[in-house]
C-alpha cells in the first residue's frame, strides 16, 4: 500500500513509518518538526539522543534499501497538504500530526488556542483534501482514551446503545475530556463522523492509551534510529517519569492518592495496531472507533511496579505523594472495552514482561542526560494564568509552504 504518515518524525509516527516500510509498504512522512521546536521552547530534551530526520531516513535506507519520502510542511496549511496528497496519492493516511500534551494545552490561553488550532484545523484540512483528491483513501486518526474521561460506567469502543423513553439508538459514547488538548480530540472525532456521513469517507479513530517503550524491531537496528523517551512534566508520561526518577534516586512523585487509572500499551503494539487498521480498512461512509490499549493501571500501581523493578537493579526507590496539579478524580471506576483490535489479530506485549528491558534499562543507560528540574509539575489546571515559575513562550515555527522534499 501507499501510506502517508503525518507527524512521522514524532514518537508514534517514527516507529510506525519504519514498521510499515519494513513490511514492504510505500511510505511517506509529512512533518514540520514542531515537536522538536516544542522541546526548544520548554528547554527540555528527550532522554534518548534523537538524530536529525534526514540522518534517520538516510540510515534507514542504507540498512534496508527502503526509501521513505519526506514532505516538509504544516498540515494547517491547506495548499501544502493538498499538494502533498495530490502528489503521493495515498491509499491510507495515518494522522499523528497533532499537539499531544494535555499539560502543554493548559499552560495558558495562548497554548490552549495553539493546540486547538493545530489539531482541529489540521484534521479539517485533511478531511477536505481527502474528499477532493483521494475520496477512497482510508484515514487512520490517532485519538485518545482521554476523550472519554472517567465515567462511572463501562467505556464502550466509540459508540453505545441507548434506551430512552422506550426508544433505542446507537450514539457516540459520551465524552468527558479533561484538558483543552483532550477537547481538541473530541472536536476531531465529531468532525470525522460528520465527514464520513456526508461525504462517504472511510475512517478509523484509534482512541489510544498511554504508550511506553522506545524499541521496536526496526528501531533496534541502529542507534541512529532510536526513538524518543520523554520524561519532563509537560510531554513526559507518568511511566517514563517514574523510571527516570528511580534511575537518579529521586522519589517517585505520585499525584494525589494515585488512584487515577488509564489504559497502557507497548509501542510495539501501537505500530501493529496501525498496521492492522491499514490492512482492514473501514467501509465507505464508516467512522469506526477502536480503543487502542492492552492493559490498565493506576498511577499508584505503576509506582509500585517501578519500585520493584528498581530494587532488582539495586536502586533504592521511594514513593512520595504530592498535591495533584490536574483537575481529575484520584479514585474512580474504570473499565474500558478493547476487544476489536484483538479480534483483528493483535497479540499484546505486557508491561510486566518488558518493564526492565524497555524502560528501566534505557533510563539507566542515559541517566547522565536527566535534568531533575524538569520532573516536578509547574502547570496547574486550576490557575493557568499564574504558573510562570519557568518562562514559557510560543515560538514562531517556520511553515515551509508547499515545500516538497
């Protein structure tokens, strides 16, 4: 297949592009390098040293003989995006090109607005470009389990059967997003459902849990291909943060009671889920939803797992509860369905089998690069206008309009 990966220089996008290329698909990457720019803005670095994309692609071609095309530009620029779709003529588009951090969207008004403009406008542009140029192309869009929130009922995969006043219907599952970022994803989902209904597009919305791990079979081929390991308080995941804290003998910072429960999956399962969605496309007019995760854990459960793993490595891991900077339930019911990708053939990896190899050993290997000042929360959901302990700014990100490389 001809598959275009939007945001292919990012964490999930990079691993996915290599995975699909290794399996014989014709792959292109679209990126404007905004993710790298946000690191400069926040004054942080990924734990693992990331090479320039041009070097990554060159090494991949040398190792495998496979060429991944690169289109450099911004998906919020419709002229650039439509020109890319017209030139590459994809059979599937995988859309990772979004600002994906809840804390980033909660820094202040400017960051909330930039998140929603980037995410919602980029997705709208893509829907219109596909309608005009590739109406049979399958859109595979990365959503988030955070769209659902933490309702006191089981979370279905996208839709729920409702009986009300003696009548029945199947409706989108109610959304309770917890940040301006998660709200942008809800807007995306509604726009996709609408576009499929009125234009007959085909789309798969993958509501993904928290992804962990740096290694896939393809990334492991050469250090130049290594993936991101974000641990800072804005873009880092709780699991990565705990691993890094353990590696430098910093207490594991558990927000509140630690009962916050979410879905998790290995990066190797992420790329396999994307592949399964590509090989089993939605029907014309269908906007289907898969909940993309394999296990669920509370924050406190994760902290205890890291403590056990750290002790096996000779570390002295301690836990420290601290006030939760987010507005979220610290104890709640959580049971989300996630069977559809299993039914398509996903064979999950489990955190208990890979915690030390895929996370703790990476944190130990690169611990000289850890900046401990980035571990404690600075972004407070309740008072986003008064959090400037560090000076955040939104840099001007160059948009290379129409630049096809």
